[in-house]
C-alpha cells in the first residue's frame, strides 16, 4: 500500500502480519497494534510526547539489571502484573489467591517505617487441599521482601503444618530512584508497599502458589504501589509482650505471631 495516512496505517500494519507462522503471535500483535494506534488517536499524541515516551522506555531498559528489574517495576506500578496474574491464576473458591511476585524493594526503608524490624515474628499454619486434606512434604519458601538473609525454606509435616520465625515485616517502598520512580512522582503517587511476607509453595499434584500475606492495619493496604493486595490475603499479626513462643521457647522480649492456612489447587480435577 503506497497511500498511507492516519486512516489507513493501522490496517496496513496488520496486513503485514498475515504471513506469521505463529497464530498466537499474529493474534497478540494484531490486537497490540490496534490498541496502540487507537491510544495515539484518542489522546492526539504529539511527536514530542512520543519521543519522550520512547526515551523513557529506553531508560527503563538500561536500568533493568539483576536485582533491579526496572521494566518489571513499570509493569507492577501500572497494574499490568497484577492483571496478568489474575487472568492466569484463577482458582476454585476456597483456594488461596495468588499475588504478584514482589517488586524490587528500595535498598533502605525510609526513616520511621522500620520500628518493628528487629522483632521476631513466628509464622505457623498448614498447607491443605481444597477438601481440607493436609498436604505433607509441601515445600515452602518464605520471607520478607528484600531480605535474602531471612528467606526460609522448609517442608510441611505429616499434618501439613509448618513453623518458622523471621523478622516482623514493615512497609517498604519499591525502588524509586530511577525512571519508574520519577513517573510515580509526576503522577502524584507514592512507591510504598504494605507490610507482607512472600510465599512460594510447591507440592506434587498441586499448582505452584506464589502469594503474599499482608499485615492487617497497615496504612498502605488500600494503596499498594504494585496493586497486589487481596482481601483474603490480609491477616492479623498478633503482638505479644513476652512469654512462651510457638516453638516452645520463652521470649523475654515482645514478639508477633501469624497463623495462616494455605489451600492449594490440584493440577487435575481431583486431589492426588
């Protein structure tokens, strides 16, 4: 087509994809082109704005390094990561909901947000099938966002139970000293995520679960920068002044307990 203009460009581009051997790729790219072109028309995108957008995306790409996935942070803060998780992790009623994988946290939490960081949190609970059957030997990887030294890896007991201790999670911001942070600032948005523990739970015959458990009462529950909060994943973290801890010891210092049951979805219609 030689007579390309604003009215014919969209279909001209789509026509170039007709020979794609991968039908799914052709479907996705056709829809992407249609929506991108419709967006440009709707907002009457200027050349200066488009050039700025391209430079922003290029900067995100340059900043995307191990331990600092800037492009993923962009997806998270636009709600796209949460949407894709919701679309692909639909589960039967009663199963524990999935949540977005943790965004890269900032290296240092802001002053005044880490007052509980030195306190111990005893996390106990069970991993169950949808019918309530305990799942023995399920692998649990858990910990606070950004705390590689505090990551736990353990297996559930014969009754599906588990117990470990970690530092009490506190609100933390995602990394915001790069292009995504500047975008949040320009939009009048904060970079904070509510206090949570991250969990990855695997067991033969069941779908792998990647999720969080959020701390009830956190000020950022309704304004998570990554849109990862689900009501069913918010739990009471109970604070104790001192006394006997869930692992049978006695603590002379205040500590916190969290009790949460995870329900996995079987990979087939019936549990194994």
